């Protein structure tokens, strides 16, 4: 059934198809393709050797190819899209929350969400998909908005120029009419998407900094993330003490959020957009690496109780520094780390949090770290509670 | 000791953290691994166990000794008791002391009275005796064991006899030891000399055995060599020999040894005249398969000379030398030796060859460069300038400077507002004083303990830091550490920086001390006094000559030639000292309370800062200590002597390493620490080639300066008040934005807190920036205040391109407007007929109000606003403040004051002016490009052509860009339309200026973006697009206007790329003969392990490493142009000096007295023409071809390499075409420099 459209370059195809409003063709093609023999598959790819035209934008090809350098995964399986949509809808008839869908790409998931009665804002970083998404919007007045925006790069920290698809959150949210909600209130919106393939870790750090500092999107309340994440990162994220994956990232996420796995899906259900602008199956390299085989659909809901005590958006960087210091030498005893972190009497602190002198970093639960921090933070009779000062801090999440 | 180390938390943790996963004693970890690299970690463990065993022994020994003491004490009491017994009971006499405790003995005694000779008593006595014997046996046994142990613990005698690999040599050693009694060593030497052991594998190493090879030593080898050298310096030769023998004896460690190490130890023995040990080393050299080189023979001959050895031995040695193809004469030319050593060698040689004469010292060479012919010409009248001071004064000044350098630091009173002496302040100062006394004592003790420990380890054959810690007295080290502690900023300093600084300062202190000990100071003093006769105002010398020539004519001076330590050694030593500081310095938990009332806490913490994925160790003072320092507000700043301007004329530069400061070592060419390539290049080049540079630097340093007190007073007034950012006077911390005060209410929302945090972070950032500016100004003004009523000198050196800089960093004429305004010439000159006019023109130039009008019009403008000028001079702070509007307000003010004083003199022509007047090159880089390319259009736009009005290249570029923009706008390009009315001189200026120096499009775009951002009415959403567009237009405009410039730039870039790809760093020689190499190499890291933390730093960038092509390529055009502008400056300086002018420069801005401007202008133009009349590009091309394409040893291994070589040669030879601009025009161009 896909044969008739095979002659069109894929990008043109997207918009052309969208115009006809026959999503099912694409969907069918996508869902059947995995049953195709490999040879045939290659033949499919090879049928577009000519360089792709760059419709409807003035940028030179060279600057486009820059954007292409980050391949992304897209949900292209209708079955998966339906599953995700059902999960997000929950038991209710209609989902109550606004959904921000990051990089919907071909829009398979978007349609599933819309079918389930959701209000969706599609934030697409790749201009190629926009016309197609726009045409979707036209067909479904009111419940879909399309914006050229890269959600994972929102609010860049460098003072450079903000140039689409990079956006400033308050402009975006203002335009969408989203209002800030208090931290203790219900979640204001949900974000759905797939973590960027290459920069999963960096993105996780970016969210953490924003979350603890209550800046960027988290200024609007406890934004709930529903994202597909690689198995490897998922395990790190949820690792607990005595696991050798247990790290700063695990502690910070587990302290900040409730993390729940909603669904596990093999990697083969996703398509990738490659450098030469074609959708294709994810490279089969994962067969060598068993941990790469699944993507985990997880929900990360910030805890209401995160800021109820002495940890606040004012002093969170000290908390970050404390954890980085501790995990710098994870085998060492806690008390030795405390000597380097704070002038407050280390024995006192240990006693207050009920840990023994011999306690090691790897014996501590995530919540123990929070307690430790808050104990030191509210210790009386000390003018100087930390040796840290902000000149030592790293306000940028670790990048490359 | 270990308890002491564990006592302090931070350091202790550091150790634990470091030692994770490693075996051994954590407390000792720091010293164990110091010199042993990663590969050695396995070999380190047996040593550790050894050590542990030793420690175990030590404990056991202590226990045993204690027991012996106890026993002795008991037996004494017994003996006394027995004596009592004996006295009472003579029949029991002679009992030799019983084993019974005194009580029992007494019992016995009392019991004995009723039964004087009973069986019981006898039995008792017997028992006593057996027990006594047993005890005695035990005692003896214990004592023997204790002695044995003590023997074992006593430092083993240092080994002198080597363990040899070669059986033959070993036999000869044996026979030497036990055999012929008359001259064992000589026989051994004879055998050693003949032994021709050659390890083939080492041949290659031999080929590299010149100084170049030193760069290729591994970190371990560098440490080892430095250890040997330092042992020689500190009189630990025996220890060095011991370590050498220990290394030689182990096959694995022997690989680390190089010939230089053997030579070092041999030299030590030669100096001491110890023939036997020298022979041992010689045998080891042979045994290791090295061929002795000149240095080895020099050492052997020196020793023979000292001992007056018999002719036969010497002859044998000389024969072998000939066989090794070494020339005798080279001993006197190629080996760095002191006079005395040379004499000893000669004594030995003459004994064997009575006819031998050392080669005569080379005659003083004369520079042959055509450009400098006039400067060194011996004909015609020469009137070199004199200093404005008499001999006596200069001698006094020399003594003052000498004292300052001998103490190595200078205390300067801070000009900050003095703190009110409250009770709190006084208390804090007292507390600090007490603490410092305690710390000094503690550090002293810790140093001694460390030294003892390191000495022990060195005795075990390990090259420790022990000799380095012996370089300076403990008192001196403690002083150094206390200064470091005092200077540590509140936010801490990275460990690597602290370590580096400590290492560096130890070295320079050691150098000063060494000269003091060698009585070089007295020699210097005598010589300097003679030298002053040339400079002083009231003395005459027979023949006018340049300072360097005069200094050289005073005879050779022994220059201490000690190489700076390699970076790994520097860091190791520095880190060890820093650790000592961290571990030792402690204070009470709350320092304000009386001592002893609460526990001790460390003052310094070793913490980590996390930047991205890197982890940086920081030494951070305890906040309470910082608080204490702030409260005490001590009014003294301490500077290193080399950071303060000199109080007497600097030593003239005579070689790449001697000049400037009296005692502190200074490099002619400044470079990143540890870089040796520049220094090597300079040393290799014939001395006469460098004369131009040496003389220029000497001359720039000889300019006498004084502080402009009037301006300083005004600045200080502002500084102590609220400061003024616009005038460049940084405000005090009290003016920093204050973070919101008060406690937050309980229910503040997280979002609000986030807001607060942002505000707080903003305040902190601003405060930090203000603080650093303030500190900078505080140093500068304090130094200015300190030097207020004196004259001083700014010694100069140069960077690798030949650009000159004053050495003292804080207070010099290179700084901001404020810094420049504080300085004036100490020597005054009458204004003469035109001086006042030049002052006025200078003032208008400083205001920047009349850039594009003729000199005449500028003068007219000055006369027009004379009222304002006088008003500014008379009431600078209260009047109309005309001067504050100027581009360079403080210099303008100083100029206003000078003009006011001059016009109020009855005859202004006689007014003695001290103010430097400047002449600036207009876009100097482009001037050089235009002259190189003989580009008429370009030359006209940068004022090489005489024109009525000054040309402004920035405006012209802006106009050209505007033309392009209009075209694009007409074609409907949106961004071109948006930019209408925004393109002016200011937007493009920075980019045009820096294009010459290699700014890329990327950097250019950022510059333009910044300018556009400043324009309030520019639509900010177009910033990116507009700046992107503009930078393209600027580049193409420049291309259009300076076509030949781009061609030359392109040629230079391409050449550099190919040279670098062929594996070399780009080198060239300036028209004045300074050899230049671009120090851009690929990074290699060195790691210094052990102790608090491992330190990783970039290895010294050196020619042995692969070049960084990107940097070599991008750097070549700007560096080449800089080497030209520096040459032009030097030529101008030298010729001005010959004409008797005072001349200083800030790169392309030349300063002299107002009266002499006309002469300077003429010289400046003439020299520009004469320099560019040389075929500069052709010379460069042929130099590069010769240097990089005609290497006979280069055997292309692949065809592609051959092709690359051909391409390189072709590129290098295709010198860009030039235009037809006539250089002679420059001589008549008024606005060339103006």
C-alpha cells in the first residue's frame, strides 16, 4: 500500500499526506515496515538518492545539516501510540491536563492522544515536520497547537541569542496561556516525549537544575514528565544504595520526584530520523548491547514535600555540591566527607541523623542525604554551615 | 606523627580518599608514591611493607627499651635494699642483689632477726639467687635484642660501592678494592676507560644527548635528575651517590638513569676532589653502557687537576677522550664551567700536554644587521642620555634595592581607608598575632619532622624531596608558608596554583640565597658601582657606549646558570609544602575566645569544586579565619620584591638569562612556566644577533619614573570615598548591590525563593567582580603611594614575538588610563619652542574630541577651550569638570595641569616638563600589512601617504559596508533594510582593528553583536542575523580595500598550516635578528600523584611535542605582524637613544618629552621606511625554505610525504605579489604616527 507514495521524497510526502488527511497510510506503512525483510527495507531507503529539497524556509543547507546532527527517536507504532495514550488518559474519560508533546515528528502519537480526547501542544524542533503537524491542527480545530520549539533546549543558560527552535519558557507559556501554580498545588501539565538519544544524561541534569531551582518550566509548578528513556539511564535513575549504578543523579531524582514505570517497549517500535533526513529503523547495533533494547516509559512527578523543609531553591546548589563531593569518593566514610564539607561538628550531625561513624556513602538512602543536608542546614550555634561558596558552584549542568 | 596527621579532618580525608583501593598505611601514603609513577604501583608495595616492618620494629624496640629501663630501676631499688640488708645482716653479705621485691626483702630482714642462721633463710637466699640469675639472663637477652634493633634502625651507612652488571668491570672493582695498594682508583679508572661496553639499544639515546633531549625525559626522570642536582647544591653528595648506586644496582631502575645524572654526581665528586668515588661513578657510566661525554671528562679532569694526579693517568684519560672523538678545546667552549673549575681542568691537561693552550675567548662580536649599522657605528658624536641623578644617590638606591631583594618581600602600606581602631579590631589583631606565633612554631616542628622522614626515605635509596627542603632554612620556609596563608583569598585558591606558586617562590628565594652565599653579591656591588659611572649625571666615562657594552667591557661576570626546575618537580615540592600548611595550621573553634577553651579546627580545608565533569581541588580558609582577618584589617600589603618597581637602574640585559633585577632570576623572553624552547633558541643564536633586543630592553628599563603626586591625591580621595566607575576608580565593597535583607516568612513559596536566589546570585556576582577590580586598584595605588617621593625603574622583558613589557605587574605604564596618569618621567626637559603646542595637541588627542581634523585645528581647539583646561587643572573636582568628558580622563587631567603650569611660567619655553607625550600609530597592524604589500589604496587609508587630513580606516570600512548594505536593501534583503542608519565607525571599529590580528568570523560576529546590543533603538530580535550579515560585509570590504593584505595573510596562514602538518612549529627571525618560535603544541598531561590529591596539569609546551596545527595556522599572521611592529619599536628606541632622547613605548604608542616629539617622529618614520625597505617577505620565505625543506637527514618514507614536502616548498616560495606604493612617502606623512 505504500508503493504509490514511494516516489516522493519523504518530507514532501509528509506534507502531501497531511493535506490529504490520510494518516492511516503512513501509520500502516510504519507499522508494517518492521515485518519487511531487510533487503526490501534497504531498497526502500535507496529509492531516494537525490538530495532533499528544503521547502519553505530560507536557511542555507549547511545550517540545516547542523540541526540534523542530533538524531531523534519517534513513536511510529500505532499500537504503542494507543497504549501510551491510554496510560495517559488513565481511568478518566478525558485527561484533565494539558499535554505538551515534545518532538511528535510524524504525529502518530499526537493523533492517538487527540483521539483519546486530550488537549495537545506539539513542540516540534524539526522544521520538516511542522507543515504536516500544521495540517493536523487544521483538521482538528481547537485541541492541537503546533509550535516550532525544542523543549529539551528550552531556556538556554548561556546568554546567547535565543533563536528558534530554542525558546524562552515564559514566552512559550504566556502564549499558551499557562499560569504558574504553587508547588503544593496539583500538577499544571504533563510533558510527553522521548529523551534525546545522545544527550539523555545532559537533559536529565538540565531538568534537575531547573527543578531544584524552580526555574524554567518548573516555575509553573510541578510539571510532570512522561518520557521514554533508555534502559541504561533508567536503571541509573532508579538505582538505590549498594547498587554500583547509585550516583548523584539517582539521589537527586529520587529525592525530587516519584518515579514510576508506566510501560516498557522494545526499541524496535521506534523510528529514527537520520542524518540524511530519512526515517528508518533504529540501527541494529543494540543487538550487541542488551541493555539498549528497551525504552522505559516513565513518569516523574515532583514531590510536593520537596521544599517543605530546609532544602529550598535558594540553597539547592549546596545540596548538589554535597552530593557530588560524596560520590566523588563513594567508598569513603561519610564522616570524612563531612570534614571537607562543613565546619559543623561531624559527630553531632551523624548522631542527629542516626548514622554511625562508620557509615559509608553507599549505605545512605536518597532521603538520608536530604535529611543530612537539612540537619546541617538548620544546625544551631554555627555561623558558617558550609565550606562551599557559590564561586565554587557549577551553575551549568555538566555538558560536553 | 601519624596521629598528628589524622588529627586534621580535611587532610586526613584527603589521604583516605586518595588511598581508596590501595594498600599500605594511609598516613604514609603521601610520601610513598611521590616519585614512583603509575607503573610502579606494584613495586611500591614491598617497600611499604618494609616500612611497616620498620615501624613495627620501632614500636617493639620502644617496648623493649622501656622494659629494660624498668628492670634497671627495680634492680637499683633492690640493690639499695640489699645494702640495707647487708648492713643489718652481715652474714648474708655479698648476695649480689636479690630478686625479691623490697617488701619481701624487708620481711626477710625482719624475719631474719630472730633466726639468724636458719635453714629457711638459706633456702630463701638460694631461691633468690636462682631467680636473680634468671632475671639477669633475661635482662641481657633483652638488651642484646634491643641493641640489635637499634643497629637495624640506625641509618644504614650510605653506599658508595656500586653493584655492577658487567663481570669484567666488577672484577676490576674487586681488584681495586683489595689489590694493589699504591693507586687502586687509578688502575680502576684505566680499566674503566678501556672497557668498551656498548649497548646497542642505547646508541640512539646518545644521539639525542644534548639539551633537547631533556624535554623528552619522563616525569620520573626529571624528578631524579633534579634530585641529584639539588643534592649537589645542598651538600648531600653522599646521599646522591647512594641513590645513584641504589638505582644502578636494580636492573629495572637503572633504565631511568641517564648520562646527565651520572655526570651530575661525578661533577659533585670532582668539585670535592674525591677521586675514588668519581671513579666509581665513572665505572657505573661504563657499566650502564653509556659513552662518557664532554661533561664526564670535564669532571674527571677537574678532579685530577685538584688532586694533582700523576701524568700517566691524565694521559690515559686524554687518550680515551680522543678515541671517543671528543675535542679538548670543546671542554672550554661547550661546557658551562666556573672560572675556578676551568683552571683546574687546565692544570690537569697542561700536566699531560704542556703545550696545550685553551682557545682564546671569542672577541666581542658586533651586530652586523644593516638596520642597526647606525646604532653601533663608532663614528660621529654620540650623546647617550644620562640619568638625572648623581653617583652617590644611585649607589644608595642600589643598596636599598639590594636589601629589598635579599629580604625577597616588600611591605607596603595599604591606601585603603584605615579602619577605626575599635576594641574589636585590636583584639582581633592580638588574636592573630598569637595564632601566628603558634603556627610558626608548629610549622617549624612539622618541617623538621617531614625532613627527618624524607631523609630516612632517601637513605633507603629513593629520590625524595629531602634536598629541596634543605635549600632554604626552616625559618625561611615557615615565612614563605605564612605569607601564602595570609595571601589566600576568601573563596580559596586551587591547590595547583598554590603549589606552583610555592615551588616557584622557593626556587627564586634559593637563587637569591645562593648568590648571597657565593659572595656574588659583593662582586655585583663592585661592578655595579663601576657601571653607575656610565649613567650618573656627575661622572664621565672615557668613551660613550651603550649600557650593555659598558657592562660587558667590565669583564665577564659569573652568571649563576641554574636551570629552573621542571614543572613536575616544582609542583611536587609546592604541593608538599601546601600539605604541610593544611595539616599543621589549626585554630580554636571560635578564635575570639581564649585559647584552650575549645577544640582545635583546621584553618585550611581541602575541598573540591565541580566544573562540568572536572573536579578541582581547592584550598579554602575557614570562614572564621577570613572573618578574623577582615576584622583585624591589617594595614600592610606584602609584595614579592620582583612585583615592585626597582629602586635603582636595572642590570643591563647581556644574555637571555641575565639582566633586570639584581638577584632574582628574570627571563629575557617571558613564557609559560616550564617552557624551555624559547630560551634554548635564544641561547643557540649567536650573541651578537640579540644585541638589538638586549639593548632596547635595557634602554626601556633605564627610563627613570616618578609618581604624579597631584593626580594620585585626587585618585586616592575618590578611592577612599565612594569610587567612581566611570573614571576607572573602583568603588569599595560597601557600594556593592546589597542582597535583600531580613528573614523570609515561613510560607514563602519556592517560586519566590527562586526569585530571591536569582537576585542574590546577581548581587554576589557583582560584588565579586567589584572586589577583584578593587583589589587590583588597591595594589596599584598602594604601590604608587609607597613610591610617591622616590624615583624608580621598570625593568622590561619581551614576549615570544619581541613585544616588550615591564616586569612589575601591578604598577606600570602599560595599564589603564588611571595607571598611566599616575606616572611621569623623573627627568624633566624644557619645553622649548614647540613643546607647549605638542602638550596641547596631546591633550586634544587624549580627549578624543577631534580625531579627524588637522594638527593645526587640534591646536586651535585647545586654545579655544583654554578656559576649561585651566579650570580643570585648578579645581578638578569642584569646577566644570571638562576633563571628565575625555576618552582618557585622568591622563587628560594630568596634561591640563602640566599645560596650566607651563602657561603660567613667564617663558613657557623654559618650563621643565615631565609629562610623557604620546604618538600613536593609526591601525598599526594594517600599516605594516600595507607597507609589506606596497598597497597604495590601503596605505592611503592608514596614513602612510601624506595627506592634509588624517584618514580613518574605520570610517572608510563603515562607508564601504554601507555601500554594500544599500545595494542589498534595494534588492529587498530584510536584514539590510533593518540595518539602515545603524552602520557607523563604532560598530565596525573593533572588528577592523582585530582582523589584522586574526580575528575569525565567529569572533567578529560576537564583537559586532555586542556593539549592536548597546544600541538601544536597534530591534534586538535581529541581533543574530544583523551581526552575521555585518561581519560578512566587513570582511569583504576589507578584502576590497586591502587586497594585498588578504593575500599576505592567506600566504602566511597556508605556510603555517603546511609547516605544522609536516610536524614542526613555525619559526622565523625578526628583521632585528630575534629568533621566534610559536609555542602552540598539542597538550600532554603530567600527573603528580600522592598526598592530598593528584594534580594533573598540561605539560610544558615544547618543541618536542607535536604542533597544534589550528593554533599555529591562526597564530602566524598576527604573530608575524607583531614581530614586525616590535622590531619597528626597537629600531625607533635604539635610534632615539643614540640621539639622547628619553623613549618608552606601549607597543605601537611611543612616548617621549614634549620637546623631543619632532625628533622622535622623524626617527619613527625613517625606521619604518628602512625596515620595510628590507625584503622582509623574501627573507621570511627563504628562511622558512631553508629551515623546513632542506633538512638533509629527512628521508621521506612515503611517496605522499615527498609530495607534501614539494607542496610545502612550493607554497613557501610563492611570495605574494606586491603593489607599487612608494615607501618614501611615509617620511612626509604627518598622520602616520600622531
